[in-house]
């Protein structure tokens, strides 16, 4: 009998039916006695038993399986005075109990709970009452802190690092592991990945103002998706308030770098309940514009021989040579960059929720988020001993996400049933990507020796500004689009508590999930070697006619100089108020040249102009289906200990379609031409993984909670790693082989977690965690690996069947690795707020 069978039998043993008699249900709402607002995460327990729960986002609770006799109900919430209420459950099978708690008095003065303190209290209490390690950011904290997007808000939690772009967070890194090792959801609906090849998600498209809270699960239970080695993030949307809400927020600010006030942030929200609070409607919309421009420089330099001995006492001798002093150096290359970037973000929500007769709810939601970035790069290379370069590049990026879901929590025949059906899609586009590179052969006169004071600044006057000598050297056009959609069905069934004794209870949960994902990527790059000085023509060989345009003197040849792209007087910029970036070319001229030449060719051959062969071979289509089921039981020993045993199984059936060529990719300059035939190829991958779980929470006192957790999780490879891709790229130093691995296994990891929480109405919540992860089959890239092929190897591409010692880039499994760490957090009760 194998270990999986033994584990399953143990689970079944825990779930054997137990005869129970006369059990009651207690329902109600816990609220603030002053404001009447619901308290999220309040603890409601039946004293002397193992029965208890925490209130939901509406302050509601529901306890079942209560023996029909007298008990004391205790309701507690950090920052509030607890209440104990006697209840005779023999009087009715179903009873309602609404409780209003008073804020804790300090120095005999009544405390009024303000917005940020309310949110802080809700977050603390949710973490205390959870059965696993979780951190929470409340709605009030999200609204009152100046985070620009959802990723920034998540970054306020311990153990979270951020990946930034353009001055704002885009991705989250949990516990030092790449963002691809995490699951990100909105109301339990997974967000499809946004990146070109990976499973990463750009969270900058989601406005933080659209959220009611964020939950970070650092340890997952069997009812959560298994592909969360690093953890899981769930962003929670609001529920319609009991009273009508109509709110408009307007914000704006001034960008000093661009000296512009063209920034805004507008959020509109409407919420209301109808038909005696049964039906709730919520509408939310947001739009914003931010300037993310920046200036930066880079340079390379080397030590310069200087025999001036007067520097001997001030600067060290270099490499033991008494004729070389460390004060002397010479800059050979100096780059000045100005990036003019504008970001926009918009989104909206339509949410209906309905309170059902069984004290459950049904929620219909439709959510849309989008971000766009328009980026213009101006770059100039000031070179002393070589050609001087001018580079200009414009890019447009669009990322959008839409998800729709119908989900509910209902209570039928003693069972809690959680169900969901959802559809989500993400579209990422780079519809406009164009780069122009100019080169000036004559950079400037000799400087005449090393410069010791601000050499990067002093080098600029020595460089010529003869823009008619800067000739168009090359151009590159790029267009990328990837699309991903995912459909999900989920069903969870939780039994009522089975009372073995007054203080010992058992409950079980069983469920299944079906996820179907489709994804494709299309990339097209076109390169043009202008330095060839060849005539540029249309596909039929007719030279391009520039007559009537600013380029008519180019005469059909492909080497215009920089003056054709300048509006006079020449525009320039003082980068960091020190360095000259000139010229700032006309975008209209830049765009006009692209449109006039993008569909042209060089009649002389494809080595001068053509599609990037490696880009063509990088396109793919992926279809993934994941079927999962789990079984878990929870044993409660009074309010002192909770033990969760469970197992989850995930079976994936995937289909990958990619392209390969029977000949090399090669070319001249930036042009990389695909010379051979292109074929579609498809592969199938199936894998089934069992994920056991053990979670133990012990509460030795009212103020201390200890958690021990051990569970197995997985991560699936990036999309481009498992596709049957095969491409050769001939370069001067050898031949690069890019190949996917259709047999790449999923990464598996055993996760071990120890967590301690100390909490009270005085200090708030102090939490410290230590974790250790043993990771197997970790996928990666390997570079510069030598391979040899036997002569006339069957199936090898024709030009390479006798090739030896070629360099290869491939993906494969590795041996076991490990990761460990610690993190802590103090949620202080700042009652003065």
C-alpha cells in the first residue's frame, strides 16, 4: 500500500459519519456601538465548546452544529470591550444574535474609532481569527495611504518586495521568489498573466481605489490552488453598503520635471441596497493620467597615465606604478538619456449581490482594468575616440484585463456550499514600437588630455553638433500581442461541525475545480540596415517616392541625415540641469518616416531588410486544462487547538503549438533573416501531482497563537519553456540554439512554516514567521552549453548535421534547492488616530 493510499484512508476515517442530535444554528451581526458599522473579523465563540467563527466583510456570522442546551456566547474584537451573552439553544433550532461592541476606554475617555483605526482593527482581527498565516490590508488603509496602484498596496505587507517600472510598482515578489510562483486573484478569480512569455502579472493596471481589502496568504490550505509556492494574493472588492453611497474623488498634482499640471486621478463610486437590503448594486469607475518621465546618464572611463608628482600625497598610486595616479581618468563614452513617458489607467466595476433566504449570498460581478504607456526615448552618445550615436525610440503599450463571475455561499441541509463560475481574459499589446539609430562618423576634436573636474560634463563642448553628419544607420520596427483567457468552475462543500464531545468537534470539506486556459502570442519585428546606403523600394521594386514630403531630397536612397527630422529652432534639453541632450527630433517626422518605409524592401537582398526570424519562431499557442480535487478535515479541541489534515490532487492536460525551421536564422547588422522553411509543431504534456497538507494552530492563552504548517505546492513553467520551439541563430562567435523542453516537469516544493502571534488591546498584533522551502525540479535557462552532433545525424537541420561544439540555450530540470527566511510585523493600535 503506497503513501497516497494511506493518506486517503486516513482522511476517510476522519470523515466517517457521526450520529448527532438536536443541533442549532446561531446567526447575527457584530457592529460598532457608536457608528453602527460592521466589524470585520470579530471572534464569536460558544464557550466550553470548539464552536466558533469570525465575522465576514459585512460583520455577519453563522454558527451551526450547536447542541440544544444553555451556553455562553463570547464576542470579542481587538480594540473593543468583549461581551458574553447567555443563550438557551433549546428554545429554537435557529436563533439570531446582533451584538454591538464598545471601543475600549483609555484614561476613562470614550474612544471614537476613526477610518484608518477602523481598518487597522479589521486587519488585525482577520489575521488573529484565520486558520493559516495571512496578512491583511484593510480598505481604510488602502484609501488613506498614497499608493498609486494595487501592487503598491500589497507591498506594504511583510515579506513582499516590489518590481518597479517608471517609478511605480508593477509586480510583487513574495518571500524572495519570482512573481510567477504566486497566485493573484480578485474575489477568488485568477488574473491571467500579462507578460509576453511568462506567468507574471502586471498589477499596475489595477487602481488601488477599486479595492475593499487585500489578503496575503503565506501558507495555503488544500482548498486553495496548488500553484502557489510563494503564496497567494486575493484582492477583495466591495459589497454594496446598507445606505446609499454617492462619492466622487478628484485629485491632481504638478510634475516638476516636465513642468506640467496635466496629471489627474478621478474615481466615482455609487452603491445602494434595495428590497429590504436583499439586493445590492455597486458601480465604480476610475481614470487617471500620470507623467513618468525621467532623465539619466551613463558613462565608461579608464585610468589615465599622469606623471605629475604633486598628486602623490593626495591620491594613491595605481597598480604599484609610480607614474599613474588615481586622480586621473579619462571618459571615452558618455550617454545622456531623456525618457518622456505618460501612463494612463482606467477601470470600472459592476457588481450585484443578493442575500438569500438561507443566510447566504450570491454575487454577480464584472470588472475591467486597463493601463497604457506612451514612451519616447531620446538618447545621445558623446564619444571621444569613436562615432557618436543618436538613438530615438517610441513605444506604445496597452494592457487590459476583464473578468466576470457568478459566485455564491449558501447553506443547505447542514452544509456550507461555496460555488463559482468565472471567465477572465488579459490582452497585452505593443502596437507601435519603432527605433531609429543615427551615427556621426566625426564626433569631435581631441580633448587634449584627461579632465579632472566633472569630466562627464566637460566632454560635451568638444563634441560636434553637425547634425548633417549624423546619418541614419538602422531602424527596427516591432509589434507584439499576446492574449490569454481562462474559464473556471468551482464547488466547495463544508459540513456542519460534528460534536464528538462538547469540546471536541470535527468538520470536513471537499471540493473540486476545473480551469481551462488558452493563450497565444504573435510577434513581428522588422529590421533595416540603412548603413548599406542601398536604394529603398516597394515590394514591386519601384523606388519610394518622397516628393512633396520633408524627405524629398533623400531621392529614394535610404540614408537621410538627422536634419530631416529636426524642427527649427532646434529643440534640446538640459538633463539634470547639467548635460545637453540635443536634438529632440520631431515626432511627426519620426512617424512619417516609419509609415513611408515600413512596407518597403531592399531590392538587393534580404540581408539589408526583413522580418526578424527569431521573432517569427517565438510565436506560440498554448491550451492548458487543470482538474483538481481536495479533501480536508478540521479537528477543533475547544478554542485551544485546531488541526487541519488534507490532500489536494491536480491533473493537468496541456497542448503546446510552436514553430521550428529546418535552416538557420542569420543576416547582417540588426537584420536576422529566416532562410529556411517554417513548420508548426505540437506536443502534449500531462502530469498529476498529489499535494498533502498538515496545519496546526495552538492558542495556549488568550493573547498568543502558534501555528505550525507543512504542505506541498507546485509551480508551472513559463509558457515559452515547454513549447516545442527550435531555432538556430548564426552569429559571428558561433551558432546559438534556442530550444524548448516539451518534457519539462512542474516544480514541486515542500513548505514548512512556523508563526507566532502576540495580540492584545494594548499593543495590537505582533507577528513573526520563519519558513523553509525544499524545491525540486526548478526550471531555469542554461547558457553557453556545448553540444556535439554525430555526422549526418538523422533529423538534424541540414546545415548543421556535422556541427560540433555549438553553443545552446535550453531549459531543463535541476536538482533540489532550498530557501529559508524570516519576517515580522507589528500592527500597533494607534488609538490617537
